[in-house]
């Protein structure tokens, strides 16, 4: 539910060339089926000439309603088109959460 909502808002605001929103709640110590921890990987022309902090602030502004309520954590990877191309269109791997339940 929130994943689709986040995607729709980001598409409308940034017209990204690449957008991936991932629910990473299962990697955290949250109830099964939770939608509270997300990762956003986005490449947009809109980020050209903007520093990373300005990109993140713009995304936080668009998602302010979600961040004020159900979304607990949001990992952001916001790239210009050149930066995304230099990364060879690869999605960064999220580090493990300190609160993760480890299964051995």
C-alpha cells in the first residue's frame, strides 16, 4: 500500500528516468507484513546541479505525509542522470540493520 503511494508521488514530482522503491521492513525488527522501512533509488534530471542534501530535502518534502506517520525509515539514493550512468545502473545494497533478527 505505502510502496505504491510513495512511487506515485515520486513519479509525479520528479519524472524519474529510473525509480525503484523497496520495502525493506523484513530486514528490520518489525512485525511481519510491516510497511515501515523503505529504500528509494531514483535518477532524475531534476537533480542536476543540486547537492545531495537538497535532493533529499526535496524527496522528504514530497513524502512528508508518509514520514509523519507510517514510514519509520527511508534510505535515499538520489542521482543525476550522469551519476546513475556512471554507476552502471546498479542499485546499492542496504547494510544490515542493528535491530535485525538474525536467522542462523
